[in-house]
């Protein structure tokens, strides 16, 4: 695996900060991007990010909240498993396992 980097941001509303986030991703090329407080609804679409996939969870019953994990496809495509959550509020918790023959890492976003 190449250099593994994580970019974390409490974005407080992704729609108004999308262009800025794209600039950061393009410049830094992080392996993972963890975002909290995305303030999106399930039906809202994210713009495609070349070279990355997105896993998201939106808060279903209240305004605000929401989390997203954006990962570099070339590095992580066959290494990520979404883990089941035992929490009541599964919509605002996301656990993944990153694993290959050399590493095993769990990452949680709350």
C-alpha cells in the first residue's frame, strides 16, 4: 500500500463547501476523507469525485448530522468492508475495516 493518509473535517454543511473540499482532495490526495455534520438528506446526490468512492449516512429523524467516508479507489477498492453497527442510531455511525495481507485497521466515524 502506498502512503496512507486521512483527512478529517467537521464540515458543517457539505453543499456550500463542496468546491473547497474538492480543492483539498485534489491537492492532498488523501487515502481517506472522513466528514461529519454533512447536513444532507438521503435523496441528495453528491457530485462524483474522480478516483474516489463515497459511503454516507444521513440522520433520518432530525435536521443536521450526517457523515461521509470518501476513499481512494485505486488504493482501497478491494480492502474496505462496511461493518454492521450495533448502535441504535446506525444512521450517524459508520465503521469500516481496511484489510489486506499486511494490515488490518478499523476506522469509525461518529
